[in-house]
C-alpha cells in the first residue's frame, strides 16, 4: 500500500513539473511583473485599444506576435467592430542571465588536491591545481541566458470593410478564421 501511494505521489509531482514547462497558452494574463504572461488590453478611447501579449521563456517570438494579432481581432469583434488597424506595434525581448555555482564546488564539494604552506615573505599561500588553472574550470559555474518576448500594439477599430489602401488594416473575422487553428488554448482542468 505504501509503495502505491509513493508511486502515485511521484507521478503527480512529475506531472506538476511537466505542466510548468510548456509555452504560454492563449489566455488572460496571470502573474505580475516579469512573471506576467498571457494577454491584457486597455481601452484608450471609443475606437482605440492598447493590446499586449507576454510569453514565458518557452514561447517563441512568432507565437507571441501571432497571439497579439489574434487578441486584437478578438477584441475588435467582441466590441462590435469589423476590422482593426495596427497604429503602432513593438516586440520587446526581455533577457535575464543567471549564474549558479556548479554542483561540485563549495565547502562540501568533490575532493581534489590542495596545498597550503607558510612563506615568511608572503604569509600563508595555497595552490589548487584545478582552481588556479585558467584552462580547466571543472563545473565552477553554470551560466544560463533566458529570453522572453512581449508584444504590444495600439490598434484602431472600425466598422464595415477594412480600408484597402492601408497595409496595417486587418479584417478581424478573417484573422480569427485563419489564425484560430494555430492558437493553443489553455488545457481544461
């Protein structure tokens, strides 16, 4: 019985960790600050909105920009409009670099040769063949660079046919139809 409970707990923990390691689905924003992911928008006036979509470190730039377009179209249709114009848009890359000590170093790390002696002229001296060697650093440091993307746009919305002479104008219904199959909605729990 105890073994069955332990296996079930291990499987549950594995699934919990795996669910965290997925790209941001198309959903309203969750989290705050640098951990905010998903979409959010703000009405600026009667026919202008500011729309933003932020992905996590596993969400590609292309996906973030696709979700921004999809949310812009969805917002236009939800408010009774037929098209939207990208007045201004930007995709920001947020980069964080993390450095961690390797697992083998530190006060209780792996054993390696180390000599210490006293020299009257210089005081206590030491020699570590691994630490003092500039060409072999072992597992001293782990450096990771994590990128995430946040796309935002100011859009103008309108009714009727989209302006044919404006390359930044999109038919909202057509965008929803064409991009819809490529939008990953959150899994139902």
